[in-house]
C-alpha cells in the first residue's frame, strides 16, 4: 500500500447553528475558529446549519403534509389536460 495517502483525523467540535448543540468528534476538516471544550482543551470549531440535534427526521418534529389538499390542488390545476 502507498504510504502517506490517508488524511489525518484530528479532534474537531461541530456546532449546530439551529439548536446551539455542540459535539466533539474526529474529522479531516479543519477551521481557523477555535472553541474551548469542556475538558479545558481548545479545538477547531465548524459551524453547521443543521445536525441530528435539529433535523426534523431525528427530532420527530416532522410536518404532516395535507395529501388530500395537494391532490385536489393538482386536479384543479390540470383539469382538462389529457382528456
């Protein structure tokens, strides 16, 4: 195998801008911004728009779509086409 082709994984803090949640993990991505973590060490921080803390699929706060209303809207819009 070739040597030195794999990226290095370093500890990075990801911060969810929607919920404010932060979590420490390893990643190949870096950042110039830093944050002091709970253990007293300073880590690079990556701001993300959405994560599992704020995504509707993971939080269970999904919107229920009105499928009957959508079907009626479709039928009224395209009534007469293809007849």
